[in-house]
C-alpha cells in the first residue's frame, strides 16, 4: 500500500511541477500594473501612399 501511495505521490509531483515553474520568461517581464489609456506596445509604422489609396478604395465599396 505504501508503494502505491509513494508512486501516486511521485506521479502527482511530476505532473504538478510544470505548473509550479510558472510562465515563460518573456511573460514574466510583462507589466502587471497598466496605466489606463496608455499603449506601451511598439509604435505603428506609417502607411505608404499606395497602401493608403488601396485602403480608401476598399472602404469606398462598403459605404451605403
């Protein structure tokens, strides 16, 4: 009975260990307290004139 109990305890420990290890390293450096209305991500890139024109043409077909 003690062998079964030890084996079950060891199996449970092996299954729970990854959960105790936590998140990936890049997720651990993530800020927890965020400022409301402030975006801290990467800055958007500017669209070229061709991209802007293509978006305007696509949106023109969606007007009612």
